[in-house]
């Protein structure tokens, strides 16, 4: 009632991220009063029905261009991922798939950067699979670009995403990527063009794609070079203009 325009921002996919039932019920009522409802992906936009759909606008996150030159190695040694150590990121599937691949490629090692409540469970899984010398959980790091540039393959196994910044960061340096075909990731990856998909939560399928790319240097290099163009699709100038337009239209009748 203060005549102040409200722009709602949902930073995760409401299909999967549950909130208390009361909030679930009143959310559409309150959102009807918003000027806009901003979401990050097309799948997230599909959550809102009927009258709310007209208020929804998709604005992804910006992706910066990285000028560092990626050097592609003939032999894959370092596999990397970034993300909070929680169930949403599904590092369990990655570790289990890596254990299978490792049987045929004992020179590999996997590094999972991030921190969270699943650390103890993941450490226990690593111990159960006897991967203590192969899988590492170093925690949080301040700068990821150096780590990404030195890696040979990036795997992103999330169960669902809002907008996968970590995936885009890996692609922006030219790293070949494998990602689950979950919400969020499907707005970024074009399968076999700038990355590879595997069915969400499918250990066998992930192991198979990892093994394929480990053996195929040409495909890794082609995917990595195509992935680097992600900054053109999500250039900061284009993304910020979308926000500018929303703010201008929301306030043009006030000032």
C-alpha cells in the first residue's frame, strides 16, 4: 500500500526447492501485487501458472569473458567440480561414477571444491570406496579460475539448479563439461555441442560419458572451445539491460 513497486526474484527452481506449506499457499497471493517476478531459467518460469505467468520474466546471471588460454592435455588426470556439499549438488553420484571409471584409469583424481553439511557423509563414501588417495575435498577457495584452467574435465551432477554459476565459470575458461540434465543446466548446455549431458542421478550413465571423454581428446577440445562462447549468450551488457528495463518501467510513473 506504499506505492513502491516490488520486483520479486526467485533464485532457485520452485519446482524442487520446497518452502513451508503456509508460505507455499500465500506466495501466489502476494506475488500478484508484484511489478515483475524474475526467475533465472525457462523451467523455473514454468512453475508459475495463470495470472502470475504474465508477470514472469527470465533473466539469467551474467557470465564474464575469460581471456586465459586453456591448454588441453592429451591425457586426462584432473577431474574437478565446484559446489556446496549438500544433497542438491549430488556429489554422491559423481563419486560413485568416478569409482567405476577409476578401475580402468587409475591415474585419475577428483577434486570437489566447496563446503557444506554433507562433508562427513561424502568422506565416509570416499572411505568405503577406498578412494582416499583419489578424491579430495579441500573446502572453499577464494579463486577458482586457476584450478579450472589446470583441470582436464569438469563434472556438474546437480539434482536441480537455479542458475548454475559454477558450470558457467568452468565453461568460460574453455573446460570441457559434463552436466546432469536437470533444470538450470538444460538452459546452458547443448548436448554434444558445448558439453555433455547425463540423466540426473544415473551413476552408470555418468561413468560412461566420463569414460568416453577420457578416451576422446578431440571431443574434449571441441567441447571446451565451444563452451568458451558461453559469455556471448550471457554477456553482462545484455543481462544488465534487462534489469535496467524492468527498473525503468517499474518506476516511470513514480518520479
